[in-house]
């Protein structure tokens, strides 16, 4: 009896061990399968991936093989006919080798790019973004976030390769940037009341059309070639430290005086529709190829004399 009982216990133990091994094997297989796929909850996102032959399975099942997306370096999700507006870009984190992302004219409200550290070009214009954090995307060179609803953007200080930034058509009320690499900054059609670009000393182009600025300093931006500040409420601006300035568009402001006598490279000056500005001061003999002024204005070398 003891032998039979011992045999039963041995068989039971062996069965339990075999069952445990089977369950572990199934669990590992299931985990391996899950790790092979990336969750894509937005059907329009996946539909575009299928159309681009990135989702090689070709079926709309809410997932895509990680091996498929890890090959992608340039992803253009722009659809001309606008029939597949993406709302959720969950899954973009799996595109770890992505260098260029274009998702233009969609309905994206949030995006997490922390895993896309190789990105150098980002184009997200025409979405519904209110904020974005780019602090881990230190390889970015070109960023276009125009025509969104952005009121805050984080991480710009860390982007020491950034050359061009477009934040036009957003809701920025205040903006400051400390970035020595930045050369082109567009902030047209925001709600800016204050702007600090004193630590973006290599700026060459600054576009600020249609904001609420009453004061602006560009004295630190000695490389500035283009300054577009039309349709603000500026009363004065100091330009003596901007010897490279070629294009100055300052129409529709509240200027009471303007001196461009130190801007000898200036070729295009537009200062019309400044009701309190009657005389624009230049240096004697200074020639500006293109000038746009109102009928009550004149350009002279002896303003105020």
C-alpha cells in the first residue's frame, strides 16, 4: 500500500511539474507574441500605415509588427484628401529609428515623442495640440507646429541643433527662448504680449506679424537679417546693434520715431500705417531699394532737426 501511495504521489508531482512547465511555456509564448506587436488604437493611423505598406499584415486589427515600424526613418502621414484624420498617435513610440515625422492636417490633441530620440525634422502643423514636450528630442533641426492651439512648449533649451522653429497661428501669450543654434523663428498670429529672444543670439529671421507686442528688444540678435513686426502695438525699437538687417517690415504699429541709419545693408523697408510716425531717420547718402511708406511719411537724414 505504501508503494502504491508513493507511486500516486510521484505521478501527481510529475503531472504538476509538467503542467507548470506547460503554463510557463504558454506564458512565454504569449509574452513573446505581445512583444512582437505594437498597439495602434486609432484605425485611421493604422489605415495609413497599411496604405504606405508599413503594416505588412495589411489587416485593420489595431496592431502592427514592431519589426515593420522599426525600419521606418521617414514617416509622412499627410493625406491630401483628408479622409483619414488621425486623433490618436499612440504607437508612434515604436518608431524608434524615425528621423522625419510629418502629420499635417489631422486632429491630434496629444503626442508623446520621448522614444523618438533620432528625430531631426518634425512637422505637425494643422492639428489640435495645446502643449508639447521636446526635451528628449535633442537632434531636432526643423520644427513646424503652426496652426495648432499651443500655449506652452517645453524642452527648447535642450535642442542645441535646432535651426528653424515655426509656432505661427497658436495661442502663445508669452515666449522666451535660450538657444544659440536657432536661426529662424516664426511666431506670427499668436497672442504675444511679451517676447524674450536675447539668448537666441544667432537669429537671422524673426517673424512676429499680428501679435499684441508693445515692446521688443533685438539688440542681442546681431546676426538678424529679417525682422517682420507688422500689426503689433510697438512704439519704438532700437536697431543700432543689427548691422546685418536687410528686411524690416513694421507696418501697422504705433511708432513715434524710427532710426535705421545704422542699418546700411537694409534693402526693403515697410513702415506705412504708423499714424504717429512722420519721419524715418536714415544716414545721408543711404539708399534703400524698396520703401513702402504712407503719404504723410518721409525718409530723411535730419528727422527731429
